[in-house]
């Protein structure tokens, strides 16, 4: 089951701006090994922690990557009420992500 919501240049603002609670945004590429390892972790967190997780493929959406200063992937950004509140660069374990959620909630 894929519980991650794909965003692109067109849908990004529409989806992210209407969120009124904490959400996760993950920047990835198809060819990135750590990205492939992180996606199932984020799917699990989405289900278990009842949080929306969005993903953006930077190869397909270079404008969003540029806007957020993404120079390497994966990058995981936490938003609350549409505002960026925290950014984690690189691969993270499920435990690290859960701890960050507890800290931010």
C-alpha cells in the first residue's frame, strides 16, 4: 500500500497550503538508494503515526527542488500549518523520525 501522496510543481501549493496540522514532505529521486530505503519507513510512519506524508521527485520537479535549496536527496521536511519547521537531510531510521515527530507535536 502506498500511503505517500505525490506532489509536483502544479499540486504542491494546493495540497501543502490546505494542511492545518503537522505533515512530512520528502524530496527523492527514483535512482537514489537511500531514498528507496526511506520510502517504506515513511509509509509505515504515515500509517502508524496518522500523519500525511508527501513526496516530491526532484528530477521531475526541479523548480521545487530549487525553491527549497535541495542539492542532495533524500531530504525530509516537517511542515505545520503550511510553514517549514524542521529539515532532516539524508537517510533516517524509523526511530529517528518518530522521535522528531514526538519533539514537534
